C-alpha cells in the first residue's frame, strides 16, 4: 500500500508534471564548434519546453552529463537516477528526433548516449515513461506516457572547455585526468595531508555528507598505491563508507569518530564514494544511501609524519563501525582528554557544582533557538586540576554535529526513548569566558540549518553539590519550566461502553496528505502513518489514522470540524484520530493544521486528505471500535477547541448545559437592567 502511495506522490512531485505535446523549442544559445578532442563532465539541467523554469524531470536527472568529442563524432550521455521513493520505467528517450546510440539500465540509473551534430547550450528532449499500478496509459508499460522538456548544458562548464588552438599556448587540459594528477604522479613515497571536498554527484554542490566527514584526509603513498584515511565525524549517522567501491582495510574509533583507511591502486584528484546513513527523529528512523565524489585540493597538499595519522581503538570484528565505543552509550572505555572517568572510577578529589547557563546567539545577546533544548542548571566537575561541564540535551535526535571550540562534545549517555543525551565538554580558562558552539538542527522535511552560538555561564549561580540528592531539580520538570512545555494528555477513557460501537466491516486503505492547492505532498504527510483503517457501521463510514510526532501538531481539523483523538501513546508521541466520512471515498477531504517545532517553526497549513479506494483490503473487526463524541468535556478529544489532545489544559470553557444556563441567565439579568432603567426614566419625567 505504502509503495503505491509513494509512486503516486513522486510522480506528481517530480518528473511528470510538465505539459504533454508542448512546444518543441529548438536549441538556443552559443554553438561550440572548436572544442578539443576529449571527455568532459558538464553540468546539465532539465527545463520546461516553453520556459526557463526547472522541469520536474530535473529531480530525476543526474546533473552531470558526459560530453565526448572525437573529431567529427560527438556524443552526450545523460543519466536518470533510480534513487527515489517510487518505481518507474522509461520506454524510450530522445534528443530532438534522435534515439540513443547506446542505452543501459542498472539498479542505480537509466543511461542514454546520444550522437549530436554540434555542441550547444540547449536541446529539445522527450521521453516515454510508465509507473506500475497507476491508472490509464501511465500505468501501462506498453503504452506509457510521453512528455517533452529541454536538456540544458551549464554555460560556465561549456566556457571552460579547451579549444583546439589553445593547447600550445596554455598547456592546460582542465578535464584531462592525467594532467589533473600531475602533482600526485610526482609524489615520493611518504605521508601527506590534504584538504578534500565532498560533492553531490547530482547537483555538483557540497554533499550533505560534508557535515559528517572531516575535510582533511591523511595520505600514505607507497609506490603505485595510496592509502586514504578519512575521519567520520559521526559514526552513529554514517553506518557504511566505501571509496571507489572498496570497503576500508582498517577502522578505528574514538568517541563518535571513526578513522577509516582505504587502499587504492591509483592517485587521483577525484574519487567516487558511497555511504549508508541512519537518522533518528523522534519515533521515526530514516535509512538512506548516497553517492558522492571526493575532490582533492592539490594546492593544500602538505608533508606529514606517520604519527599524524588519526587513530583510535580498533573496532571489533563482530561489531559494525559505530556500534562499539561511539559515545552512544558510553559502555566502552576510550581514552579521551575531554571526558571524565566513569563514575565507579572517580576518586575522592572530585568536586561537583551546579551552575546556570544560557545558549546565546553568536552575534547578539539573545537566546539561540537551541537554548530550550539544554536543561538548566548544568553540572561543573573539577578533577585533577581540570574542569568539565555536563548538561542534558533534549530532542537530541534533532541536534547533529554539536561542537565547542571546533571540537566534538563527548556524549556520555543517550536515552532514545526520551530522546535526551548527557554531554560533556572541557572548560578551558575562566568560567566568565564564553565558549563558541556550532551545531545543526534538523527536522526532516521541515527544517535543516546549521547554527553558531555561545555557551555563557552564570558564574554567580555556581553552587557546591554536597550530596547527589542535592543535585539540580528533576531535569524533566526544569525542561517544562524553561521551555513552557505543556503537560501531555492522558489517554481518552475507554470504560464507557456507550461511547464506542463495534463496526460491521473494517478495511485497510491507503491515502496521502496533499498541499491545499497543488498535487504534491504536504510537509505533514510524513507524520501520517499508512495505511489508515476504514470502519463501516450501517451506512456510516469512519477513518482512523495514526499520527507521529503528535506533540508538534497543535490543531487538526477536517471539513472545519475537530478530529476525534481516540488514543495517545505519550512515550512514542503517536496519536490515533478518527474522522467521519460523510461523502464518497473518492471525495477530497480538506484539512487545517497548525504545526509547531518549539523555537524553530510555527505555521498553519491547509491540506487535502485523498483516499485511494482501489487499495482497500478487508481485515478483521476484532479489537476495532467506532468512537462517538465524549459525553463530557475532556482534555483529550474533540470537545473544546480541537487542541485538547495536544495541550492537556483544564481551563477550556465548558460547552455543556452549565454554559448555556449561564449564558441565558446573563441575558435575562441584562434585559431586566434595561427595563428597570427605562421605568426610572419615565418616573423621573
């Protein structure tokens, strides 16, 4: 079911949103007719046929094409990635009226090589594609769906191409790999360090992996081979790294860092790389893969010593990198100057203090967006003449790459159920000195921004901790106090049998949450778990849906009515809501919701819930019930303002008989007051 939904969404988001049988725009721009023989990588984008807007195809097109020039023979290779959340196929592709002279399909991409008469900036293109299980021709592999667009080459890349009469003057072969490697080819055996960049193969821009890999690589040159040691800054996120299709020959670890060494049989300024990664956000775990390039900066090459090679503790063979001694549970004993010894090894000369602090903006004395995630107060630990600071961080899964003074903080422990972590950093100098911080706050699909900030201690608040029982108050209570967090709701009582009825029929049904005005998924779609449950009783229909990260949804309505919250799992932050379906299942249901990420994001959204009736699958009604309105005001359900399930407050105005009596009583008193006033005026007259 989910697969079908992904197919439908991705089709409407991406490749197939441009017009059918549109204008055939002829190639425009400059013609490059004097390019020297060679093979070149050129940036490429897909634009709509009749405008300069990016076509949906650009989301699938791998944005590096290969241009080959051999005398009068010119070919252009384009590739379309399969690394998307949908299944699709391409029946044919053309540039102009020309079919490819070569094509290939593998598990990663569709590849097409075209003969072209001349090198231009733009070419008309078309293709025929199909998406299994989609209605009409689009889902028919034999017929498929045809679309037009334009292939546009990057002007800057074209301008850099060497021309036939320039070689003697410049001696440059910018795209000649052997010439690129001239510095490396002359390297003597030994040890070196070099700066590197990690480039997205699709966009040519910095890859997201740059956040998790050190930009300095250690090289060991031995004859015709080279060993590259790459530092993985977060081995809990990066679970696999390969270079040129090779696994590392050695992996050592220290805290959250891995040092992975690869043995390659050539020196180059560019290597291909592949990674698998995991990201945890609340109750959701995201697993992904990515291809990227490692680009070496020759100018940064420096001689080094063997002792400069980064090294940690060997990773045991029976564990994967990142499972052992990574700082995720602090079970391993890794030597680290930035960490204190485990509790059981502490000596009598350890002194602890509680201290208040703030996380301020980098350039102004205001709290950073991350301030509320740091529980106050923190703890100072003085031992052997050194000072360490420990703090609990909430919403830990949203905080990535946390550093101080350009060094990684030490993660002493994590509680994945509560999504918290206990971190530690070494305090250098006086407590009045500010400590620079850097970190990324990531909410998948909503927010992804790197921040700089300052850790500032309130020196006057420093207080000796005489006994463990006198440590700062319960962090959970402090967290609520500091952030304004409202109490979580208690589950709706289910002991009132009159409040629920047994359905006659039950079905699983797939659905999607679309934007209000276009057929692309709303940012809230990922919160809604698929499939939903459709219940029928007599002629009435009800839809029940599980929603993750419920604490971020302040308000949820359908057809201007509040959803009925029938269950809430506080530990997992998952709510189950019920909607009454009044019309046909094919009818679109308008939604209104308010999504809040504390301190980062707060927006109201209109959306549309679209059901897919053809995905219905009958299931047992055992354990399933249709819930009616709660008979009295509750902080968990439809009564009140629709926010009861989230807010859990007790001061909502009551909407029962008492409220009506009060209203009419007030009205009566007001009427009598007017009458008395009129009588007095007449008597006075």
